[in-house]
């Protein structure tokens, strides 16, 4: 498989799938350009080699052409960061895109309009009635899959080389993230720097593990993390379960949780995960105390209580000081650390202490030589909020893609290039 460092893009037209799905305010100003900046090294490498650059991305979840989700809103920022005046094609398909791609000279760049303006990008039919007959649904899906192949073929026709640098969409078998790779031979399709770094970071954690290995799983629902938890229970030495999931486990163990968030239909599942941890000799670390509030508000009255003794009318919104100490001791003794999900409602300053404590413990362990991987929007927001992102070994740009990769799933965007 080709690697970007060894590949010369001189004289090549390069189609680069990036993830420029950045947040915009009501005036279409970018409020966080992290994803754009993450792809710049790949784009600059291509231009400096003497290649010409065709940049493609999605933005938001449009249902057809939507002004709000036009990539023209980010054109100026892309040009500024890239250091060249990037042209814009008002469509990703059709004569304009083909013509502007064909006219590109070495060192020039073109940004295509939002790929998801076409349903074919995702390969899913739009506009079907919820109660549409099964035959109609099947026929619509088949037709859209054919359109997806046609879209991928047309996008591929613009270029001589395909580069995927969009890890955030690697778990999607979309026209531009997976299907397009079929139209390039093995010597002319490769990962960008960001994509390769993401793969390296996850595989370092899961395949080249230095022990002890600790995973910290937060989030509100056990049901949304069940696959990743079960996979990790065969790999880690320590598993810290925190966030809203705490209270499902606590109730399953017979504790009182007041008004705390809970999945009552997952109590048996929580008990089975506790048993699976024992069977695999995994230290399952759960909270011992909570910062409880009398309402879901930053200004609520609070008290620290044992996690299984939360009074009626109160709810746990963060871990307490004894749990902070417990988690920190496990984390700081670790050599490999994975963090996905905060310990509480960190958006409220009054309930950010636990997440900050975990972040600082990870930073200390990393300072001492541990490898730390932080992923998932909330965890990334935490390390940025607390000013410790640069003390993590790697901060992932992927949300769903990262979780599915850690679960052990084969991601279409990765398989399309390296074959597995």
C-alpha cells in the first residue's frame, strides 16, 4: 500500500476526501476550524510536490441543495490556511466540476460543493413515505445504490490519485469515502496524514498495547456503548465506567439513585458486564460517591453523597471527590489510556470537576510516558476546555468512526484502500 510520505504527487490530479463538517454560526462564520486545520498537512504536501488538488467534503445533513450547508461559506478559511487562492465549483458533479478539475495546473486547488447535496453520496433514497411498501423501499434502495456507483465513478474521473483523509466518515460506505476507491489501482489510492495518524493511534492502543491498559468510558447510556465495552473487556486491565451510565450500574447493584438518569431495561445487562469483567480479570472501576443536585441546572443546590444513597428528588450530575481519587490512582498507574466520555455534565461549570480530574490524571500519566488516546466529541471538548489537549498523546477527530474502529469493526473507508 502506498504511503503519503513516499508518494510523489508531481503532475498528478488528486481527489482528496476531507472532513470539513465544521460548525457555523447564524452568519455562516466558522466557530471551530479544527477539522480544516487537521487536513492542511496532507493538502500542502500534495501542492508542494507539484500536484493539483480537488478537495471534497460534506457539511451537515442537508436534504438536497441547501444554502445553509454550502461549502462556499468555508472557502475563505480553507484558502487562508492553505496559503493559496482556492477555486470553487458550485456543484460536485456535472460540467462545471469536471471542467474546473481538468483546468487545474500544478499547485492549484479546487473545492467542490457539498457532496451530500446528492442522496447518492450516502446511497440512501430520500423522500420515501414511512409506510411505503417493502417492495417500493427495496426498489428505491437498489436504484440509489446504482446512482451511488455512478456518482463515485464521476468523482473519480476528475483525478489520477485518490486520497482519503476523512477519518470522521471512515465508517460510512459512501460514494466519496469508499466506493470511489474502486476506480483507482493500488498504487494510486492512499491515506492522508490525518487518516494514517488516526489508524496508527487506535492500533497502538489495541494491537501494540503497553500495560497496564485503562479505558475510561463515559456517556449517558449503556446501550450506546455496549459493543465497545464488551470488546474492551477482552483487552483492558482496567475499565472505568462513568458518566450517566454510573446510575444504571448502581441501581443494578441495589443502590438508590434518586432522579438520576437510568436505563431500567439495561439493569441485567449491567450485571452481566460486571460478571464478564470478573471472568476476564478486569478491574471494573465504578463511582463510590456522586455530586448530586436538586435540579438539572448549573445553579442547583448540591451535595456529595455515596453513589448508592442519592436522596429522592436529587440526581447525580458528576462524580464526587472520593471517586476522583479512585479513578486518578488507576489512571496514573497506567501505560496505555483510552478516554471516551466525560464523568458528568461538564458543560455546567459546577459539574465539570470530575471530568477535569480525569483529564489531569491522564495528562500526568502521559507526562510520565503513557500513551493516551482521547476520542469522542465530549471528551475532546473536555481536553480543549481544560487546556490539556497538548498533553494528550493523540486527540482523535473521529466520533462514530473511532468507536466502531475500537469495537473491532472493519471501516469501509479504511478497507477500500488497504483491503482490511
